[in-house]
């Protein structure tokens, strides 16, 4: 019986860890959640520089670059920044 | 009355068990909550993040394995230390599953990245640390699961188990410090450092502090007596201290003729009466590398004891009567309980079903007969190879044998089972089929690896 309880405790811990890890992954990956695009359109910060000479947003705004996009932008299309962020 | 004994008397075992299990869960899940707290760096996709979180959890579980085997008396008491070690083994397997998922999910997110990481020639030093951690951990598992098949002695296994486990955790810490994606915030780095120090502290406690305490409480071998069934009874006397008091049926970890700092320790049940702690006896059967050398012990030799441990005791399970089912040297803790009950002039009804291969192999045969005159005890012996003209039980303690031997008036009795693993499995299944409530039968298994 005690061995059975040890098994059950191990399974419960496994499920909890998996659930919490998945929750963390979802929170860090908003593409897994539904974001209606029209809700954010026009509300985003304007681009603080010109976009004629800075064509490729990913050169500076990927996670490992100097000005990374915020965590809740994970999963947004890489070429879709100007859908919401417009030049001044 | 000491505070410890007061708390043990008034807090039910299941509540204490729930508390320790809750604390374990909190320690395992803490890194995940830390990951979720505060400002996090940008995400890298669902599978990548799922993989990261599982990696952190796996490291946390690896580190807390040191706590499970640190033999904290209060933490192990509600469960029994044999189950803590069994749980330690299950958690190792679960940790391995999480490490495999960590790699698997990372492959889903970026197969090329994982291929680069897996090659020790192309990967970074962080990747090499991860590989070293995985290899060390896999070796820990392989050596533990198949020690006997691989022909590794228990003593050598103890040494390598410790070295590889420490290596696995150390390399994994280097890996996350190097990868460092989620511990860039200073407070998170401090928390992880505290967590790592906690694991190191556990090692220091187990390997230095605890043996240092034992060093001041040595024992000396008083007598060594040959018993029936290829067993020896080793009796030790405390030297310069009061010794330890224990509950009948408990056991201690014994280090013989060496410093208490030696890695090699062996668990043995007390076989002497708990009413006489001034002389402690252990009955040890010649079964393995260490136990075969017990006969070479010399009188006066230095011994160190870490104990007592275990919840396999009549004192932990009050009942109107008891049934003991023992096989082979499993009679040792049962004899300890019977001797103690006799010394206390206990008159509750007791039944002992004792299975051995032959009559000659029945350890304590004569003493059990003598104990029947001091206790309300009936002894039923079961022989695999019965002597001529034997009219008693034969074979193994099967359901039919147990059914015949159990006393008719046994309501609310508790059952204690100790012997070889297959016998205990058989007896537990038989008792369950006979309608004995699961909470009333107790067993202790020493076959840790």
C-alpha cells in the first residue's frame, strides 16, 4: 500500500510539473492564445524612428538583439510589425 | 517530555506526511514559480519554453534528491525510510522523463539547434555541461537499476552513485548559468544561487556534519554469536555515552570498523529488546559482500550507528493484537518486537507465521519457543523442505496457509510482514484478498538497490 501511495505521489508530482511548465510556456507564447488583431490596431506605440532607412525590424528587435520585442509579442508574424506600429 | 515526542503524539501521521509532501512539492515547483514571477525576457515559442520549464524542474528534482536520502528523522518517520528510498528511485525515473522531454521539445522547436548542441565538438561549453549532466545522470540510473546484473558491489555503487549524482547536478547548474536566459534578473540569480547552496548544504550535512556527530558516539562490539540460518547476531555497547533508544522493529545504519565519514553504510534491524538499549543487537544473514564478512568482526571493534529509523513498529500502530508474518532473516525485527513485548509483560494475543526453507534454517527457533511461555503467542512454522514426520504447514505462506493460520478473533488487529520481496508481495496480496484493511498491514523492504 505504501508503495502504491509512493507511485501515486510521483504521478501527481509529474502531472503538476507538466501542467505548470505548460502554463509557463503558454504565458511566454501568446501565439497559443487568441488575440483579435483589430483590438490592438492603432493602439500600439508609434515607431520612434523612420522606417525607410531601417527596413528590417528583426535586425534590432529579435529576442537576442539590442532592443528585443516584449515577451507578449512572441509568435506575431516577423514581417508584421508595421501592422500595428506605424511611423510618426 | 521532549517537544519532539509531544508533537509526534498529537499530530496524526497522515497530517505530518501531508506536510512533508507539501514541502517537497513546494521545493520542486519553486523554480517554476520563480520563472513566472517578475519581468520575463521575450518568449521563444511554445515548445522552446515548455522545454525550458521542464529543464528547470528536472534540475530542481535532481537537487532535492539529496534531501530525500539525507535521512531526516522527522521527515521520514510518517512514511518509513524504505518508502522514502523507493520514492527517491521513482522520482529519479520521473526526472529522466523530464530531461528526455526537455530535449525532445527543444528538437520540435529547433531541430538544427539541438543537433548542434548534441555534438560535443560543435556545441558551446554550456552545451557540453548539459551533455555531461545528462551522461552522469543516465549512469546513475543505469548503475542503480541494474547494479546486480552489472556485477557492481554495493560498496562501489555507493561511491559512484554519490560522485555521479553530484556531477549531474553540478553540470546542470553550469548549464543553466551558462544558458541563463531566465535568470538574468539579479534577484532570480540570487534565488538560484541560494537554491544551489541549499543542495550543497545538504551534502555537507550528510557527509560532514552527521558523521561528525556520530564520531562522538561510538559503539564497541560486545559479542558475535552464530545463529541458525547462516546468520550472526552482532551485539554492541555504547562507549562513553548513553546509546540510543529505539522503538521495537526499527533499524539503524551501521558502519563497521571504519570512520563514520566512510561512504559505506548498511541498514540492519535491531533484534534485541527495545527495553534494554544498553546493549544493541543486530541479526545479520550472510547474503552479500558485506554481510559475508560479518563473521570476521573482532570483539571490541569500533562501530558507528546512525538511527533509529523506520515506522515498522508495534509502538507506531496500537492494536488489540498483532499478526507477524516473517520469512528468513525477516524474523530479526519481529523478534525485536516479541522480546520487547515480553519485557513489557504484554498479554495481547499475538500470532507469528514464520517461513523458512528448513527446520535447521529457522533462526531463533528455540527462543521463539521460550517466548511463548512469556507471551500470549502462537507460532506457526512453514517449511519449504519440511523434516520427516512433519504435520504442520509446508511450502510458502500462500493465501491458503495464511487463511488457516489467522486467529478467528482478529478484528482491528495489525499485521507486520518482513522477508524476501517475493514473499512480501505474496503475503500482501493474500491479506488484501482475505479482506484485511490495507491500512492495517505494514511491511519494510531493505532491498534498496
